[in-house]
C-alpha cells in the first residue's frame, strides 16, 4: 500500500505541474487513501484544498444483485502559491544527489 501511495503522490505532483487543479475521488474503502494523499500534498505545501464533496452512490456489486450504497468523496486541490518554487527546489536537490552518486 505504501508503494501505491508514493506512486500516486508522485503522479499527482507531475500532473499538477501541468494543471492548476486536480480532483481526487474515491468510493468506499479507497476514501482513506485519497484523503491521505491529499493531506500529504497539503502538508508538503504543494496544494491547497478548494472543495470537498461527500455523497453516497448506489452500486450493483453483482449482476442482478440489489444496489448497495457506497460512500463517495471528491476533493478538489489547487496548486499552492509556493508550488513552483518547491518543485524547482526538489528538482535541484535530485540533480545534486544524482551528481554525488
């Protein structure tokens, strides 16, 4: 699970370099993962929370089965004011570490 979080975090960093906003959404048990990723981006100063929406959706888990309600969350994050500065510093640090290797 940790590797999945790191991969998602890095992917979102790259996405946010190209776009000003990103919307994360999840159903059911995946909500904790999305919230964790959003909090890491915020705590590292890369993102600011713009909007959070919660709801329930009906999902049919099996063909012909009864619909089951699942919790849903949508989190809209925007780039922080320091995003570009922090990303440039991280890139410079990575280059310096590579040169030292």
